[in-house]
């Protein structure tokens, strides 16, 4: 994955909310594992890959996308930033957290 998170390409505010809430993402983690995830307007979150299904709470705050899943990292909140992916060969966005790096796009437009 040649993607880079460049500060001027960070998705913020209403644009981040529009990208995250009510949308299904399709993406791939740095290790190649593909996933789908969904966050609704009631802060309910679901994630699925070939080997994992998790659900919990998700929300946008301070230009970050945050998740809290009881069965994952001891229920601790995980927050990260979303960036536009300028690598034209990859998916259109990058999601960076302290424990993960993934590229993704809206599943309905891929």
C-alpha cells in the first residue's frame, strides 16, 4: 500500500460526517484483509471481514472518526483521521488509527 496520509488532504467536519454516517465502506487493511463497515446516525457501528464481525458504538468528534467495541482492545475508544488518497491506483480514502491503516471507499460507488 503506497498510500500516504498528508495533513492538507485530511477530511474534516461536515464532509467527514457525510462520508462516515449512513454510508457503507468497502476497503482493505494494510495486510490485505478486505472489510465492510457501516455507521448509522444513532452511533451504531458494524464491521465485517472474512474472519471477523464486530459491532459497537461509532461517532465523529473533533475531525476524528471514533469507535468503541466491547470485545476489541478491552472496549477502549479508538479514534483516527480520514484522508483523501492521492495515489490514483488505490481506493479514494485512507483511515489511520493508532492500531490500523486502511484504504476504503463508499461501497455503493466502487
